C-alpha cells in the first residue's frame, strides 16, 4: 500500500491496538516501509501489542524509534510507548548537533533516559488495575508496578547533507534484543555497528537503562542506502529482510508467524535514503560556429588628387629674346655702316691708317620693369639691357681688320648667347 507523502515535520505513531499491513511512504529524501502485527494472544484477548513504532521527519531529516515492551513487566506496552516518543523527541531536539563521537552521544542519551524515570513512574502509578481482576492477579500486578514497566529499543536519526553537515550523518542507538541493520549501496554494513542484541539489556521506568550500556554508532551518510529496524518477533527473517523482500512476501511471512503458538508481536521499519535529486539535463542543439565577419569600414571621402599644375608657358620670353637679337644685329649693322661712311668722307689715301677694331660688349642686366633706356655715354659702346632673368655672359666680338675693299664687312657672325626659355 502506498500512502501520500507526509507533511513537513510530520509525525508517525503506529497504533498498538490493531494490525497495520505493509505501508510505504515517500517523504522527501526518504522512502519508508513499515508494518505492525500483534501476537495471537493479544489478538484473542483484544489487548494492545507490546511493540511500538514512532518517527518524525521533515524531508531532510528523520528520527525514529522502535520499542519492544517486556510482557513480564507491568504493562510493557506503556513503557514501549513512553520510551518511543521520548527517544524521537530527544533525537529531534536534543541530539548534539554535528557530533560524530560516540561517547558524548552515549552519555547524553544515558542521562536523558535516566531523568525520564520520574515522569514514567508517575504515569505507571496512575494506571488503574481492573476492578474485576481476581485477587491473585491484582497482587501480581501490584508487584510488577513496584518493579516498573520495561522495554528494549532501537532508534536513530538520518540527516541529509547540508551547510552544517556537508557529508550528512547517521546516528543509531540500541539497548536489548530488538535489532538494526545498516546497508550501503552494495554491501551489508551491519558488522560496523559492533552491536550485541541481548534481551537482558533494557530500559525501566523505575531505574532507567539497566543490564548494560547503550550501544551507539555514528557515521557519515555517504555510503548508507538502507536502515532496518525490527523486533525479535520477526528476527527469524533477518537475512531475507536484509537482502530485500517485497510487500506481498513480507505480508505472507508475518501472517505465517502470527499463526504459530509461540507467536510474538511483530514490528518492522525500513528507511531507504533516496539519491539527491540532480537537475535535469536538457539537450540543446548548438548551431555550428559561424566565423565572425568584420564589417568593412566605410570608406571616408578622399578628395581627388589633382595633378601638379603644368608649368606656365612663357611665350613672351621667346619674343623678347628674338627682339633683343634683332636689336643687337641692327646696332652692329649701324656701327659698321658709320665706319664706312667716315672712310668715304675722307677720301682715298696711299697708306691706310690703322683702324681700331670695334668691340661690342654686352653686359647682362636684369630688367625689373619696363623702363626707359638710360642715356649712353658718347665714349662708350651702347649696352643693351636684356629683359631675361638669367644673366648672359658678355660676348666679345673678335677683332677683324677692315678689309681694304670698301663696303666689305666681316664674314664672322656675332656670337649670341642662347636664350633660356
């Protein structure tokens, strides 16, 4: 049977006055399975069973207790119920937090169960004895009342990993012949408990723990998968319980045990630690990487490069040069003509006098602007100022004697410097 998940910080107390078939509960990080069955004698007399199961959980932490009351004591069912509820309360509220040493936990639990005797004794005293009980029965019950009510127990807590307990923690304790099993993921770890299941060890409402010391185990939760707790009424199935038994088979075995004349109360609790939930992985198709294309930069406006201006033509230089050359030629011609006229005026002579050689000297000048030709000295050869910017070296005409023949000029042309354009 599957029940709904328990509420946060919920408690479970299995009734003692009736049978409870196999139950399965999912509570947070835990899956719980439990059952309860009274002995044949209790069923026939309709008395409550002597076993008791209680637990408390909040989905991340769980505390439990399974107690087996001693039937020879005064109302063993009362001791089992008192002890079971007290153990769950201590494990939930008073267990030293973060403690992994066995001895401090054992001492703290022993002191708590010893202090519990005062309240338990008051409750035992308040239980009335049936008025219609025979005198012998009344005397026997009063003697048991003086001794107190007794019970064995197994209990423990399972804490999931958290900020204060990064590896989680499991704490188990026991006293008597109720048994525990500890299983890892693939192996039986019960031997690590170092437990002895001895019936004479029990808790009494009168004196507290008796018959021996409380057994304690403390460990990490890393390799813990299951914790089993059960009373001696089903201990004959311990190996099958450890390996795993399904619900229907478990129910059949419990029914078979209950039909035996020596049947005892049966209580069973299995705690399975579920794996921590892992965030679901969603497959995402990632497109193939596309190479990043750098955007081409926007070309900035580049003004067109104009070719260098062609050198300005200077035709006036050519014309000026030609004009200067003509003037020079005219001057030379006029000078030669003047000399000829002089000779003609004097008449012929028997011996020609030496004639001075005419020399024409042209000095370079720079014409700044159009100016008038300065007056020339009568004793100097006229100088023609060149308008060219480049100086022209002076040209000396060769001295050529005037021929005896009249009107015969020198055949050597005057040398003219080249005109630079």
